[in-house]
């Protein structure tokens, strides 16, 4: 019996010892874990705990201001209130968005649909729910912030374009960064950032955007703000000063306001390429893009047949018409194929390569030398010159004048235009160049294409004696100095005198555009939209069939300071539609210049 009791006791003691060993081992593991957490990784866990109660709030940098050449403000920033949602602080996102929808006067399902856009954004990053809240809406959200801590009102700097559509062609606008832009920016952009989309805003976005700041704050378990630990202030974007003259820009814009006023105007200093005015019509109000564009507003812009979002001054290309005759005259005189006094008789038509071509004046002009041919825009003279030059030499001189190449203006979207030759014809059309096509190119018709800005740089080269300038909009832009091109000085003198006669001598095609005291020189151009056999008085034709109108000019004749190019799409005659606009701009510029110089 005693042996049985002893066995049971020994068994119990063994069990107690095993249990004690397990308890000791467990306590040792707990102690080791406590030692590891508190001592070995203590600093790391303390940091994680701090970060769990710390929040970093982004501070938007004010975008840089933009001024004109006389320090008049063109673009500024105004405060705007945005409603933000912090999903990490929400127990019921649907309930919070339902309240937000009530405040905003919108449907809850519309706001819930926004969440799909932000699925890839971390939950602790606040996302945009609505922009441009009214003060009563701001007050209501603030009053119930305890009940809806996930909703915050953020103050944002909203872009204000003071002159709306009048300056949109060169300023552009800002808009929310697309996912493609974010991916391409290598961390420079994040969801919700406003970035430049066109014009100066896009080209100089990195300069204007500045650098955002950051607030580090302490919050409690409900996300309520307890304290602010530190603040890294935002660095505002840099201010830009443009070469634009606001008053000249507004005057130009007013001339292209109204229905069926489609076209572009460029005013430039021929001495250095500074752009004084750049207008594209119809335009758009860039202030529309500072908030989220409604579907009907966007559709109205993209479905407008006149495409207001296109910058016609640099993106649309057109046949240069008779303005191209200045290239032809310079080429013929420089090559020695005609002299200053060489005369060509114009009877109203002529046969070239077996086909009869007509002059715009059915009765003809009689005997024409180079100066008179430019003054009267005689087609027969330039048909003859085109036959002598041939397409290869015409193309070479056109490229020398800047056609078929980018001007280098400091905003994006520019088109190079087209200068045709035999190689182009074989490559693009798969056919040889026919000699008869050269006759059309000789008066700026056919496949030769130019932008209004290219026309301005060509005119500047004639005005300044053969120097190629780089057009630019930023006053302090780092652009190449004027570069001399291999053109005969005597040839350029004859062309300038012919352009002066266009405006200042009776019978010149731009006689009505003369400006007293400015000694303006110019050249008209009319571009056929339909064939000659179908032509009638363009005023009786539907808008889309009317001729295009050009007028390019500079002043004064000696030591020129201003180039003005006007293109009126489907405007009809250059002398009637485009020249009066250039006349008004020259008159304003020199009147204002004289006024500002007066004691």
C-alpha cells in the first residue's frame, strides 16, 4: 500500500516539476520578448508609436505671379475652399459622404463614385471631394467637425486669369495632373496637384509651381488636433515677367471678338523677337479650368467647329498666299535671275508649262519691275520668277526665311509648316514634282504652309536686314542672339521699298492701311479656299468657302521696331479684312510710344 502511495506521490512531484519548468520557460520567453521589445527594438517601436499619433499635412505653395512688360498683373492667386476626405479617420465613409452631399446640394451616389478614383491612394492621404465651397458651406462643415472628423476644409490657391480669353493664347491654363503626367513626373506630381496644361503655365510649370511645405501635428485616437510640432513653410513659385504689352494685346483681341471672327494676330519686336501680342480667335476663358469643368462645358469647347483650344498663331498652318512673294523676290534678286529694273509685262494672264495662269487683276498690270510687282502683287511677275527659280531654289530660300521649321518660341505645341520640293513629293505623295506646281507655289498657293508666327519671323528678317530672331514671351528668356542669314542686302532693300509702296503709294494693295507718322510697310495676301473656276464675290459664299486673308507689316521703314501679322480665316480680301487690324495696332503702338516718351 505504501508503495502505491509513494508511486502516486513521485508521479505528482514529477508533474509539478514539469509544470514548474514550463512556467519558468514561459516566463523566460516573456522576459526575453520584453527585453527584446523594450531594449533591442525599443527605439523603433517608440518611433512607430509617435508616427501613429503624428500626421503630416501638405501645405500648397502659391503659384508664381505673371506680369506683362510694364509690370501689369496678368495672373494671380485667390483663396478657394476645398472639401477633403480622410478615409483613415472614418468609421462610416458612406455616412460622411451623405452629409457632404447634403451640404453641397449633390446626390450621395455622385460623391461615392469619387472613391473609385482614389482606390490607389493610401487611406491616410486626404482626397478631394469638392472645390470652391461657399462660406456658408465652410461654416456648416466646421460646425459638425466633431461628428464628421474625416471631413476637412482645405484652403487652396486658385488661379485667376485677370483678362480671361484675351490672354489665353499665350498664358494657357492649369488643371489637375492626369495619372499619365504623374507617372512621367518621377515623383514631382501627386494626385490632386494642379499643373500647367498649355502656354506659359505649361512651359514654365517647374518655375511657377514652387515647392510645397509640410505641417507635423499631434492627433488623438479620434484624429482630433492636439498640438503642432513643426512646420516646413511652402516656397512660393517664382514671378515671371513677359514681353507682352497688355494694352496692345487687348487691342488685338478686340479686333477678333464676335461671330465669324476666326484667326490670329502676332505683334513682335523685329530687333530681338520679343512677342508684344499674340492672339488666337476664337479663344476660351482659362478660368474655366481652375475648377472641375462640367461635361457640358467641356463638350462645348471640343465640339466647337472653330476649335477654340487650338492656338492658331503657332499650331494652325495655312498657305501664305501673296505674302510669299517677298520670299520669291528676295530669291530672284539674290540669285541674279532678275535685276532691280528687270521688267515683266502683265497682260492679265500667261502660259507656263503649257497651261494658262491668270493674274488676280483681269486687265493686267502692264510692265512690272520687282518693286512695282510687290506693290501691286502682280501674279504674272511671280509666275515668271517661279519658272526661272524652280522648286528646289524656292524651297531653299523659303527655309532660309524660316518656313518649314520651328521658330523656337518658348511655349509648346508649335507646328513647323511645310515647304514642298521634289524629295517631299516622292516621299509623302509617291509621285514626282510637276513643274506646273511650281507656278502655284510661286504665289504662295499649293502645298506650301506657314503659321502666323513663322510669317512674323520672316517679316522680321526683311525688316531688320537679314537677321533671324527667336520669338519669345519671357522677358529674361535665354534665347540665341539674332543670327545673320545669307541674303543679299540689296535684294532685301528692294523688298522693303516694295512693301512700303504697298501701304504708302496710291494703287498699292494696302493703301488704305497707311498710318500717319509711322511709315509702315506691309504686304497683303489672299488665299483661295475653292478653285478659280468656282470663285465669285467671296462675301456671297458660305463662311467656310471664303478666302483666307493675310496682312504682314513692319514699322517704321528705317530702324523698325514693330512687326504685325494678321491672319483672318475665311476673312476674304487681305486688304479689306486683315490690313485694317494691322493699321490699328501700329497706330496704337506708336501713339502710346510717343505718349510715354513725352515729358
